C-alpha cells in the first residue's frame, strides 16, 4: 500500500467516526492527492465525479466501502 493510500484511509476512518463530513473529506482529498496517482485515488475520484447521481447515504457507503472491516455509523443529522 502506498503512503498516500494510508492517509486516505485514515481520513475515511474520520468520516466513518463522524469527525469529518463527506464535503470536508472531498476538499481534503482533492487538495492532498493533486498530482498523486494510485488505484485508490482513481477509484475515489470516480465516485466523487459521479456523486451527483448518488444520495448522500449512497455516497457515504461507496466511500466507506474502502475501509477494511469497517462498520460505518449512520451519517450525522442536523
């Protein structure tokens, strides 16, 4: 696993735990991965490009599916 991939997974864990919103993750991801290349980056980029076709719950599920053995918590409301 590339170092950038580990950083991405750490950020996705923060999303799963409710410390980071999807929008905050997206902003971080775009800024941090600009000019980087990995399969994980490409897959997440594709999901983010297609996000307008997904509900927020679907988007969250798609992103958190990259976490191994992660039981995602429901998205915070309010």
